[in-house]
C-alpha cells in the first residue's frame, strides 16, 4: 500500500522531458515538405489519371463494337485507345527532357519533336501504312526556314505529317486544343502555335515570322478547316503573306488517303470510326518561291501552291 501511494503521488513522479523547440520546428518543416510533395504529385498525376480514362473507355467500346460485328467502329475505337495509351508514357519522356529542351534547344526542340513523331508512327503502324514521296526535295532547302502548306480533310492528316523525318514542324492550330490538359501542355512544349480566330492572325504571323528568321519551318492548313467532301477549298492568304514578307519558299504537300480512312465526323468524340480503305500517301512537291515580278506576289504564291497540291489529288 505504501508503494502504491508513492507511485501514485504526483509530487514523486518523474517529470516528462519536454521536446526541444528546434526539434519540433524541424518536424513541422519535414511534415510541410512531405505534404507539399504529396499535393504536387497528385496535381501532376490527376491529368494522367483523367486522360487515362480515354483509352480505357475506347478499349471498352472497341470490344463492344467488335462483339456486335461493327468492324469499322471497333477499329476506330482501337485506334484512339492505342494513341491514348502511347501518349501517357511518351509524354513523361518529353516532360523529363523539357529543361534541356528549353535551355539548349529552344528553337527546333528536337527531343519533343522526336517523341511526337514516335507517338504518331507507333499508332498508325498498327492500323495502316504511310508512304512519303518526294522527301528528297526537302534537302534542297538546306535547313533554311520555309512555309509548308497542305490540304486538310481528316483528323489523320496530323499523323501523316509526322512521317516527314527532316522537319521539326511548328504547326498552327486552333487555340482551343491548347487548353486540353496534358495535350495542350505537350503542344506548347513542342512549340506548336495557337491561333485565336477571334483576334485575327496578326499575332500568329508575327510569331511564325520570328521562327522563320531563325530558320525554323512553320506549317499551315491554308484551307482553315477540314474539307467535308475531300475537295480542295479556297486558300486563306496568311501563310502566303508570311512567305512573301520573309522572302522564303512555300512547300506544297498533298496528303492522300486520310479522308477515306477517317472522314470528318468520325473522330473520338463522335463515336470513332476507321475504315480499311488502304494506306496514306504524303507527296512533297517542289518549293514555290516568291516572284517579285508578279502583279500580286501573295496571290501568285497561293495560286501556284494550290495548283501543286491539287495536281496531286485524284480527279473528281
């Protein structure tokens, strides 16, 4: 009883040692850093987790269409599943190389260009073949800046352009695409150029002009939007104003076969559909140089480039 009383007596208890103030501060800092790392990881992983739903959904739809005997729909969904799954790890490679790219290769951006071409080619190889004709004509440019233009009739046209080895093309695309998480970040990193149609093209031409001054090639779809029936539409003047202003050549390109494989209205958000219509051919034509003797240099450039592209299309 005596012992129990001694132990229970508050006055005789051994005082608990207080933690040093410095130790508590260090623990708080470590905890704060740990939370910051956790939140940063979650913020970075969230777009990947959300976008991962796209190829998963596409894969499910591909199996559903295949079970129902809808082969074109199954191929279309499988295509979008493949390109989605490939984009996730390859974009990580691109982001890992981003500091080196921005510090030492801010103009050409070869590393992200290599990644986007690998992504596009790996995707299409599973579904159709792409052939490039006239690639040797690019050597005549000797690495100088040029304005590239082509017809536009399918979402697959971008994949066709990734077959051009020698060109780290900077593509002018509508601004809304750059707002898509991950996809937009990648496009910014590659150096593609957003077009805000509500503000006109002056800012885009200025940005493209800076690239041309540094011998970087830029690319336009001069029709402005995809052709619904595959026929070549009227050309907008922006690309040719730029070429005339900077006195650089225009390189016309004809893309064949993409409209038969995936016409407008068959993209992912519209169900997805990819036919077995054959392969894709990319035809590179001879460069068209500004003719200062022409009455209207811009119109002359546009007419000759359009004629070259039209000459590569099948007659209708």
